[in-house]
């Protein structure tokens, strides 16, 4: 777990070598799992070299992930959580009662639903705004002077691109902290802090772990001394939303192939988006990599190396046609979530019927399979 001094390395090198995490005890090239919940003090009652006292505050396996993630994000510090939602909640719990928050509309439904309930309970004014409309976002900042502004790009399931730099300027102009949920992009495609976001949030359950077998969340910060970050750290230590050592170990293993997976998922997703765009049974394709997509120009500016695994498309013929096609798919698992090595398909309208999702919309999370097999499966399901 020793962090060797390293020059500034690129993501594929950082991840393959887990940012220098090895097992100092055995010289193993892979770090050990450290399940100890408590740590020994010496005869003089001093803690050891790493100052570990108790697992809730000092989690060696979690720190390895945080070290790697901070480097990938170009962040001053990072924190992992037992789920993405735990990371969302940790941020919002820093907002004082009576303040206002600005949240992008039509983002990940779990985030929206939790924030609405939380703000009501805590007497926080919640303003929801379409943040891909930079002017609307700026006007909402000026009108409501929020303490916190929350964006998600690309957004889920609409795949809208939000201009992080423009939102950061608007938020900072009124003294607000800008937090960006970058789950769909992963730190491989966009480092949101470099575009001006103050904090980046990820559901590490998705692309970062990438194997659909760990539930985890993460935050990364530009300024580790900021009041918000200090409050989040104190809250995690004391309220205890800590990722367990076994999950953290698995997460670090999953991250070793992160750039490879994201690259392949993005190539596959773009190829399928192009295929679907030309398909007579498809009304609309939402993928930031397509020049026809309204957020393409913004995506080109802030995404490097691909546009991610997430793509939505609208089948002609509404819910009946979409559900028919979904039922005929043989390779895509009919399951929620995204960013895993295996391809998934979701009929979002079934899950969130009252949020304006088109009835014919199918959301794909494109995996790392051979894209020809995926395309054949879509072709037979749509009935070409
Ligand atoms: C899944 C997801 C979350 C929530 O993360 P969990 O790990 O499921 O708690 C938040 N934001 C986005 C964009 C997600 O996809």
C-alpha cells in the first residue's frame, strides 16, 4: 500500500499499477485486504506510522482507491463511500437549512427523488433547471443565489451535455459550489475539476468498478481545505458512511482496466449509435458522439477519447414496439445500471413513468463484447 514517488503518469499506467499500491508485507504486486477494525498503539500510547486508529476513520483499502482516483481526476483529495447515493447525501448534508440549491432537471432519477425529499425535510429551497441550457442555468444562479449547484453530464437517460466551464462561472459568480456527477463519463473521458467544477461525484458502482459486483460511490475535490470538504470528511468519519475493505479491494482491482474498458465501451457505443441512427424503426438516437446530437459540440470539448457507454434511442411505435424489441434481445441483459463489461438494456418509462421519458425510449449501457454480435442482436430485435 506504499505510494511510490512517481512522475505524472497517464491514466492507463496509473490504473494498471493501482497508483503504486502493492503489498509491503509480502512484496506481492497486489495489495492485501485489510479488514482490521482497530489498530494497535505502542508502549508510549502512540499510533503507528500511518496514524490508524479505527476503521471508520482510517480505511487502508479505501485510501488506495482514493489515492488512485485523486490522481485520475487531478484532484487534491478523494473520498469513497458505500454507494453513489451515500456520496450524494454526504454533499447535500453540508447545506444549511434555509439555503437554496440548484439541481439540473432530468438527471439520474434516484438523485432527483432523494434531493426533493431531503430539501423538503430540511427546509432547503430546491430549484430544478435544465443545465444544458447555459443561459437558464446562469439566470437561475442569479435569481436564487444557491449555496450549491448540481449538474450531471452526460445526463442519464437523456444524454444531455452540460457545459461545465459555463456552469462553474455562473455558480462561482454567486458564491455557489459546483458539483458534477460524472458517472457516465468516468474520469477517463472527462476530468471535471479541470473545467472548473469544485467537486466531482461518481457512482463507482458503474464504469469505475465496471464489473457489476461492487456498490460504491466517490467524491473528488479541487480544494481539500474547503469548508465543504472538511464537513463531508467529518460527516463520513462520524456518521459512518464508509466503504468496507473487501469492496474497496475489489473496486481497486476493477479500476486496473478502467481506461481499456471505457475505450472499448465508447467505440462500441458509437458504432451502435450510428447503426441505430440509420435504422428505419428508430425515431431518434441520443448519443453525444453523434454530430446530430444537440450536445455534440460541448461533448467534443469536454470529453477526450470517447463518449462513454450510455446511449438512448426511441423506437417508432411507442411502448409496445419498444417492449417488444426489448423482449427479443438475447445478448443485452434486461437490467438497470450502467458501465459494466456486459451490455444492458432498460425501458426507462416502466421505471419512472411520470418524468417525461418517451414511452419508446430504450437506454443501452454498451459493454465490451464484440460489437458485431451486439449489432446483430439489435438488428434481429428491431426486425430489420
Ligand atoms: C447509479 C447512479 C447514481 C447512484 O449511485 P449508486 O451507486 O447506485 O448509489 C448516481 N448518479 C448516477 C448518474 C448514476 O448512474
